[in-house]
């Protein structure tokens, strides 16, 4: 209690006059969360997410569905998060694999956290989706599924708050890195390896964002731009995940001003007709051919400002096809490998590349892929192309 009072006195009483004397023009923000500049000595957030800088933990700590993020309208949100498991737990850190193991339970820093992770797997992906006779295989599926759910939940929140620009002026999720291998809210594992969330953050924090939201039976297509005025063509495809066939598609001319978000178009959506589909979005320069759009979502490349994916239903309601992956090394050095990934047969959701027994950083990962080929770069120190090929694994939902 004395420590808490000392911290409050330091941040709220001692520092403000020092800052004012040193630079009267500079604003001092007393704490996070906070309602902002007030006269009282101990300003704290009122709990109203529409005031000042807020933290929102209704989804993780409150046990709410991640779509609850879509109902809040913060001016600035500097804490929100969801847990996942790290792959590093598979590297000999647990003698008994699983979320119920002694090591994973000991390293869980949130009350009932492991129960929440198991519950979300069942609710989003369907019961027993991670089940396997082999304990390690089951645990590996749990790791993968928790990372998918974490990435999707935070992506949903971040894109929603960016669509509120300029009303919402900033967001940061909790948290970046970790203190040991264990279940946590981090986007980086203890050893620095990127979780799926970190790959997603690269896209939902990009200067240009194409996204969508559903409201009252309508699907609203949005463009968000931080720094540039952009004009181009917004293209969408509604794709059946089992067959890869395009059920519906369309194009819209689109313009977005810098530092803003704009609704490009909206249309009625019959979800009963699209029950096994996902929505793929691409915002391209005028004159760019849609063939320039890579077969992975989200991404960006020359002539393509941004692409994105929107699930129209939870994965547990989808009937999947049988995607077939083949990989081929295109170039090889002692510090990096270029590998071509080819998909045939069906749409593959949440494609995850990994190296068995090693950790590596890929130029992209965790994406949804339609039939086609993409070349990805993998950064790691290796001296044997055949060993890399044998260790390379490709997951999808």
C-alpha cells in the first residue's frame, strides 16, 4: 500500500510541476489509463472507454466473446489482449504435454487462464478439434489453435478501432514479449520467435488497411489510411472454402484521405447463402491487374495497397476441403532460404510454416491462401538445404 501511494505521489504530484517548469508548452499525461488533464491530484480512468486513454479487458478477464470489441468506441486504447501458447513449450520444457500439465499450469499468470483457452478452442473451432491419441500432437494442435484465436481476436479489435479514425487516435495491444516460455498475452515468444499475432500486427498496423464490418444485415467495406491520400479499386471475392470457387465478386472505385477511414460501399448479405464462405478483399492501384494480387491474405505488394480476409462464420461451422501443399526451395544461402509454397485443392485458412526442432522467421505467416503459389523468405542460419526441406512443416486449419 505504501508503494502504491508512493508511486501515485511520484506520478501525480512530484513530476507535473517539474515538467511544467522545464517546458510549459509540453503536456504531461499522468497515467494509463487516464481521463487526461484534470485538476485533481489522483486522476484515474472512470471506466468509461470513451474518455481519454482506456484499457479494455472485458474479453479476456471478463470472459466475453471477442466480438464484444466491436461494441466499444475508445478515444485511445492502450491495453487489450488475449492469451496464447508458445511453440517453445514443445521444446522439452514440459514432461507431460497439455494445458493441464504442471509446468503450463505453474506458468499461467491469469486466474483460470488455461480453462479460458480450452473454452475458446471449443467455442470457436468446435469441441474435440484438438483431440489426438498422441499427447504431444494434441498439445501441438492446442498451441496452434490458441495462436490462431489470439491473432484473430486482436486483429478484430485493432481493425475496428482503426476504422474509428480520427475519433480513435491510437491503439496498442498487450503485450509484446515474454519473461519465460508459458501461456501469455505476448506476440513474441520468449526466444524472440514470432507468434501468429506478430505477423498479423504487421498488417493491421500497416499504413493502409482494407477491412469490413457487419451491421444490421449489411456488410460495410472500409478503407483506412494513415499518411497518404489513396484512390484505386476495391475488389472483393466471396469464396467457398471447400472448393475454392468464387461465389460472388465485385469492384468499387474508392478514395480515402490521409488520417481517416472511409466507408467505400455496403451491401445486404445473405449469410444463409454464404454459410461455407470467406470474404477476400484487395485494394489496388487503378490499372493494376487483379492477377498481381498474391494468393495469400492479408498482404501487400507492388500495385496492391492492401488485402485482407474476413470470416463470415466461425470455423466450427465451415466444411473444409482437402488442401494439398507442396514446397520447393528456390534459393539457399547460409543465412536465408527462399521457399515456394504451392496450394491445390481448396482454400487453406491460417497457414502456418514452421521448422521442426528450430525456430525461424518467415517473410509472412499465418495467412489464408487460395490455390496458387507464393515465394516466402525464411531467415535462419543453416548449412544444409536437405535438412531444411525435411524440417519444414505447413499447417492449416
